[in-house]
């Protein structure tokens, strides 16, 4: 992306932001894990912080493989604000204590735990995180 529209520039969005997004791809281990969990009868969700300009992320992720998608740019609140976790729970028809939350940011994991969710910090070792999920169901 070489020439950004003026409205993007006005919001402080840089060309490098779009270049970075272009290189981001879903982690196959996590997509497979979600499919496995869902196949066992457990509802799954995506809870993501995004901006409208990156809405094409949905073309990179099999969103139809999830029961619920909560995108911060659509609901007007971002992780780690507890309101977005409440919204995800409501859409899943679950209490926070009945949810397992995975994220790669410690502050988001801490916020989920503060609400009573079980939560896993996903590091570069995604296989370890996947194993931790399997141990819980």
C-alpha cells in the first residue's frame, strides 16, 4: 500500500501498519485446535482488537468455523476492557467461569482471569498452548 486515503492518514494510520497486516496470517495449529474443540460440541469465539481499515482480516481467517466473532472495531470497545469480555460471554450464552480465553498479550489474559475466566497466555510455543487447551477438555 503506497498511497493511503486521506481519512487513513488523518487517523494516524501508517503505510507500515498495512504492510505489517499483510504479513499476518492465522496460526494453523490454533485454527485446527478450534476446529477440534468445536467438533467436540464446545462453542468457540474470536475476540479480536482491530481497526476498521483492517476489516479484511476476515478473509484470512475461517470465521465461519467459529460460533461467535466479537471485533473491537464493530463493538466500540477493546481488550482488555472488561466490557468486551462480557459481550463475548453474552453472545456465547456463557458465564465467564465457563470460558477458556487464549491471547498473546498478558494484559488481556489478566483481564480475562479477573472476570473469572480460565485463561492461557499464548507464546511463540503455540503447541504448548494447544496442549494446555486439550488438557482442559
